[in-house]
């Protein structure tokens, strides 16, 4: 078990390193690479990762609290049962990442690529998903209440049994959504009717 506090790294390559079981507090990483690194059960708190590359990294069982991962790449990374609490993930790419059992609590996931991700049955209440790409994502039975999903892409997303009440759905192509079995509120029902050309008084 190691601990780094208030450290700053720029353009450092941690590729393939064994970084398991560590604790990072208030550290900053700019344009660093962690490709294929072993980062199981690592804990980060109030850290910033800016334009870092985590392709193929093992982050399963990791915990992240109030950390920022801005414009980072997680293609093919293993995030199995990892936990992100109040994190800022804007612009990061999770395509091809293993995210089964991941826990997302609050935070800002705007502009992220979550295509083909399995987020079914997850409690995602209150998370900001502004312009997030959910194409082909499984959101079945997910709790999306009070999420900001403005202009999110939801083409072919599975929403069966999802709870969308209170979520901001502005700018979404509602006609392309399959909301069979999903729970929506009265205002959203009016939005759906208007998207099909109905005049609602």
C-alpha cells in the first residue's frame, strides 16, 4: 500500500506498471499514460487526470471520490465494480470498457462516450449527462430521476423499465426512443406528445 499526496505529473508514462492498492490524494496528472497498468483497488480523492490514457488498464475495485477525469481515454479498460462518487468525467471515452457492476454517485458525466455500456438497474439519480452518447447502451430498469440528459444521444438505447421522472430530456430525438415500460412524468409525456405533432393545451 502506497500513498501519494499533492504530487503533480506531466507526460509521465506509467504503462504496464503495478499500481495496485495505492491511495492518491490531491494529485494532478496531465497527459500521462496508464496503458495496461495494474490499478486494481486504487483509491483517488480530489485528484485531476487531464487528457490521460487508461487504455487496457485494470481499475476493477477502484474507488474515486471528487476526482476529475477530463478528456481521458478508457478504451478496453476494466472498471468492474469500481465506484465514482461526485466525480467530473467530462469528455472521457469509455467505449469498449468493462463497466459491469460500476457505481456512479452524482457527478458530471457530460460529453462522455458510454456507447454499448451496461448500466441496467443502476442508481444514476441526479447525474449530469449533458450531450452524453448512450448509443446501444443498456439502461433497462436504471434510475435516471432528475438527471440532466439535455441533448444526449440515446439511439438504440434500452430503456425498458427505466425511471426517467424529473430528468431533463430537452434536445433529445424522442421519436427514436423505445420507452416501453419506462416511467415518465406528466411534463415528459407532454414533450413526447408534442414530438409526434400533437397540440397539447
